[in-house]
C-alpha cells in the first residue's frame, strides 16, 4: 500500500511553473455568471423529457417514464428536492 501511495504522490504532486508571458497571451473567455443559479422548472421538465425511455432503472428502481409522467404535485416535490440538493442539502 505504501508503494502505491508514494507512486501516486510522485505522479500527482508535481510542481510546475507556467511562463508568465505565455499566460498573458491566453485569451480570457467570457464568464458565465448564470452557471451557478438554481435550475428552473422549465429546465427540469426539459431534462426529464430528454431521458431515454425503455431503459432499465437505476439502483433506486425509478424508471424514466415514471419521472416523465409525474403529476403537478409530485413534480413540485421533485423540484423542491432538486433545489435542496443544489443548495447542498442532500437527502441521505
């Protein structure tokens, strides 16, 4: 185990130095300030519609078709859980 640990420390903890002139020439891309905003109801609905049908459910047993056919009350409950998870309150 120690050999493995030492090997990966050597591989992953390499100190590098970038040429400041090269870094200054790299074009800064526009910053997308909307990336951290919470998901909207419309985005959640679109994501659910895009889920592939007739696929095996995951370990939770929930099939895509179940999520795609939620009534308004259940959709709002799912939306609330998504918002809690986005804020870091992940259900256990």
